[in-house]
């Protein structure tokens, strides 16, 4: 691995605006900055339209930032491209090619990096007919073929945009296992976007939560969960000096998710939040301060 300072992906004050003349364009991302350590399996989570696909396209070098700097594997995205695998949400493939021709094209485009056995194993696992043309394949089989192309080039960084959206549960479980094996065997950094938390929980160890064009949370998942607590107490109880991410009052009862800053006040009932609770609380509380300074993020994380 050649990533500078152990980071696979970095962003500094990155913004991306679409459109322009005659009217000002729309900012999809704004003032984003983060560092993703190499070797992580990172979930990029957020609602539809939050900027997840834009972020991955910037990392893949398919888009250029309007402002700021993106660094991939210690260099610019274009220079890093041979070492990066990318599967877009619509899985673009050449429809007129057969499965076998598509794999041969992958081998020709990635000399010295192509591992045919990886591609063959993924294709065979789905029962893909090598003589079938891409246009005749179902969405799930096209996804399998696109993942075979991406993984067989043995990428150091693998970017996946909603990769499992059109797979049945059994195929999703199988291919998630393939991805985890890739990460374990080769130390591949995997960045995988989704708006379905359950799809990523248990597989990913790092989180980037995108909301309203910025990163709301960034860091190792265990550290983020440890830094937050779900509490309940009598309404009116002061939660200072802790940061309240989201709170609600029902009758005389106050429940809240807080980012802790020292010991908890007496009289609170506290419990650890689930990952889904943590994510939803930040998305429902857009005014809560972002948490992009966890130790795992090396005190500098936020896209």
C-alpha cells in the first residue's frame, strides 16, 4: 500500500455545484473535509439526494470538485484510477457484449492487475451463462458482473454506490461475504453507500453520514457509538454540558440522544444507542452540531 499517512481517501474543504448559467447552480456538497484510514470498510449513509453518489463520483475521478481538494491513495483521483474499483448505481456495462467478452475486456484494460479466478468465481456463483449478452441479464445479474469486473482488478480502494439495491437477500448476503473476504485478504479499503442501515450494519467499521450536503458524522463506528448515549429523565432536567443531538418530551418524561462530555448527571437512565438510532437522530436533528472529530478520524473528518 502506498497511501500517504495511512489514508485511502481524503477531502479538504470540498464542494461540488451543479448547473450554473444563467442561474446559480445547486450545491450537492459544500465545505467537506475528512480522512478515511486505509483498510476500513466504510458505510456512506444518508437519505436520497444527500450527496452520497456525488461524493463517490468525486473519489472515482468522474467529477471534479468546484472547490477544495480530493486525494485518493495519496495522489489525485485521475492518477489513482488504475488502483481504484468503482461500481456506479446504474452499473453501466456494454449491453451488446457477452459475459465472456466483458470479462476479456476487463482483463485487457487492467494488465498486470487482473485476477481472472476472482471474476470467474463471482460469475459462477450467480450461474451466469458466459455466452449471454449483457442486455439480456436481470438487474441482479448485471450487478454481479459489475462487481466481478471491479474486484478482479484487485483494487486498493473499492467504491460502491448502492451496490446491493437490486439483489435478492440471498445474493446480497453472498456478495457481502465476497466483499469482506476481499477486504481481509488484500487489505482493500471499501467505501459503500446506502440509505438502508441494516444492509451495512455488522459489515462496516467506519461511517460517513451525509446530510444536507455535508458530513454529519465521521469516524470508526465503535468510537461514534461509545461517544453517544440515549438517556431518559424528568422533563426540565439539565443535560449540560453534554451536546443534545435530538430530544423529545412526552408528558413528564424527556428522552434524548446526547454526545457525552464527562460524567452523566444523577437521575438519568442511560443506554447505548444502536447504529440506526444514532444515524436517525442526526438526520432528524439538522441543527445538532456535526460530530467529525472522533479519535478514529484523527481529529479531522468531515466531507
